C-alpha cells in the first residue's frame, strides 16, 4: 500500500497571549498507508487531538512538515486539496454543523467544491440515505439526537468523497447502541478502502484496529498491531493506559479458569474461551457446587435525602417545538448513598439531574432535596447550589474564567467560607488530581478534554457540597485518569457525600452505584439494586444498553452449569465467586 500520510520531524507548541509556549508534539515522524485502520491512544494531554488537526491543515507544524497524498499542509493550494481528501468528525459533532437543515448541511461541502447542482443533489441524497437521515432531510440539526447529529456530521464528510476520515473521540458521548453504530460505520468505510484514523480512550475500540499508535508527551512511543501493543500490561500502565476490558477480565480470571487463552482481546474471544472451558468441565461432570451468595454493595439504612414524585417536564412547552423529556418520574435517594441513572441518549437523565439542583423547576410533580422543596418558587436556586453541586457532561458549559485557578475559585468567591480561598482551590484540585502549582495559571483553552473535565469537577468540589450530581463524569478521560476519578468519587462517598450520577459506561455504574434507575423515553423502566437492574438483559438491550462485561461473563458461565450468584456485577465479585466455587469443590 502507498503512503497517504507522511509526517517528518513534526513539532508544535501552543502559545498564550503572553507568549508562553506549551509544547505538545515533539519530533514526530510516521507514515500511514492508504486504506489503513489506525487507532490513536494515549493519556489526556499527550498530543492526540493536536496531531490529527495537523492532518487536514487545521494546525500547521512549528517544525517539520506534513504531507497528505504528497501535498504539503503549509501550501495554501495543498490545504485546499487536503480539505477535500481528509474529513474529520469531532468529539462534539454539533461544533462542525453550520446549516439550518440536514440537506443544506450535507450540500455545503460539495457546493464549495463548485460541483454541478445535479452532482451535489446526488451526493446529498446518497449520503443521507446511507445514514438513515433522508426522510428527515428538512429537519433543523438542533432537533436531532446525539446519534443522529454524529451521523449528520459523517454524512457531510462523506459527501466530499474523502480518501481519509478521522474520528476524534467520536464515541465518547454516545450510549452503547450509538457506539456500536459508530464503530460499525468505521469498519464499513475501512472495508470500502477509506483510510480511517480514530482517537479513543476505550481500549476495546483500539483492539478493533489494524494498527495502534500510543502517544506519551507528544511522542509516539508504541506503534504496532493491537496484539503487539497490548502484550505488555506493565508498559501500558506506565503510559496511563490499560488492557481492553475483555483482556483485563481474562487476566483476572485465568487463575480460576486456567484454560483461558493468553491472547484474548475482545468479548467475543472471551466468550469463546469460556465456552471451551465449560465444555471441558462437562466432560468430567462440571462444577456443581453453588458459590455462596454475594450481597450487592449497599449504603445501609439511611433516611431519604432526595425524593422525586411524579415529575414531568416538557421543553418548549405550549409551542410547536414542544418536546417531552420526563414523564411521571418517581425515585428516592438515601442520604450518603450513591445512585446511578442509566439510559440511552435523550432518555431524560440530564433533565432529571438539572431538576435536583434547581436549574429546572417542576412543571408537574415535586422534587424534595434535603430541606428544599423545589416546587416552591420562593426557594432560591442560589441556596440550593451551595448544597447540591452539578458537573455537566460538557465541562465548557460551566466555565466562566480564562485561567484554571480563577475558574476553580469562582464558586468560593460567591460563597465564602471559614477556609481561605487558596486552601479551598488547592484542596479541590488535589481531590481531582490536578497539581496546584502546575495548573493554577494554565489557560483553560490549552487543556485537553480530560483535564477540562477535572477542572469542572474541582470547581464544584470547591463549594464543598453535600450532594454531588455527575453527568457522564468519566467521559473523555484516559484510562489512568478514569480510574483515578472513580477512586476519588468512591472516597467522597465513603466520607458521606451523596452521589447521583448518570453514565453510559455500565462498568462505572457497577463500581460506583448502590442502586440504579433505568430510563427510556423519559420514563422509569426499572429501579432497584445493581443485580436486579443489570440482571434484566432483555430490558437493558431494549433500552439500547448492555450488561457490564462481568455480568455477561457470569451469565455465560452460569449457562454452562456454573452455579454463580446472581449478584455478581464487577470483575472482583466474579473472581471471588469463582474462588468460592473452587474452594467448595475441594471440600471432601
């Protein structure tokens, strides 16, 4: 295969208005062949997004050169050709949509190429049909769901007939069904001969690539096939990364299931390995001893702190654009507990969270949070947010300042307390893993997406709330930062903070939550313990979700005759259940 992308000794640094530089790329040289499927991984701030923005001329190198199909990005004529050949789907696809209808949006690129009207219309219809958007081609883009918005962004790229498409964490904000659809499109386009590059923090996605590039501090430190890159867990950990979930679970269980293959990377390979072990057991009678029951984690008996009763909400009510978001929702959260909300994109989770700290008030029904009846218009939102902090899904939505330190200090300045302002800012930054001296004077626009999420969390924690609401708290975080945030949230909950979190990552909810509420189309489909909700495989799949991998794996083993408790929801619990089953078998 011929080389499509060629980087020669590329270096780049961001500069702030005072002239201070922040080096991001350092002497990178690499080639990407026509038709390759390449995953780009690395810790937050390692240079991944900066690199891909060099590949279509959005950024130009300070040193070295970038050639795309022989065209230099430094050349104005070259960039015009490159923009046609290299398309990009951003992490937030709405940022790249500029037209008032889907049809106009997809036509925008071909029109700028000066194509004939008949050719433009043909491309528009072909791409919108392929994305399943043709029937709503006259709809305004702002009325689309997150998955539809991403498909529209991809349709706009495909209408340009590119040779290469770059996806920048395009699955981060999607629910499991949306992620599966996005990955399916990447693989389908790759099979058509298009070069695909995708940045991801999900190692299970990287395992699907032909080649994985691993970044550290602006350099490519590993470059190989997924099996080569994931062969050294210790090296990955040193780089702030981890094994794909199926590989990590296989490594944890191999002590109890020694027949598992050593090279498992995907859930399908894990299931095949477990099925083979089960067949071997069946030949000798199989494991028949029931493992002891594992009780799901619980918060104990606490009084109810949050009570939502028959809550309904409609956006743009009494207008032609009215959109129901919540319908007769009821739930309660105990003081000091951790409660998870799950559901597909647009199911109402974020709307509920905004009711819990007073940003939205009940149109019908009631919301009681601690001493505050949020149906009472005399209750000031200012009073509520001192007790109930909300971290948005998109951190930029809650930023007010330019510098990290000022942003985190913004809340404490509005609500002074006994501790000094500097101490509150430093403490909040330490809670989320941001070094005070290194980050307090950083401009927010120079931060990676994961670093911005940490700043958003710190800005809320600086208010020292009793209740913390989190909307997709780990989205956009690299594996090391993801594990760190989970550990810190567990620490906050252990100290008595009440957590309510929404997430598309089922494993996060299994780790953090004690009870769950499942939403779909604004309604509560189910609620209860982790085991009760995660055990409803058909219900979850009907809502566009999936069971955590440990729940799936225990189900595969249970179907083959292993008597494992239904309460298994985490890898640790599955390992403990297998150990108990093994010990029980050894008792004479």
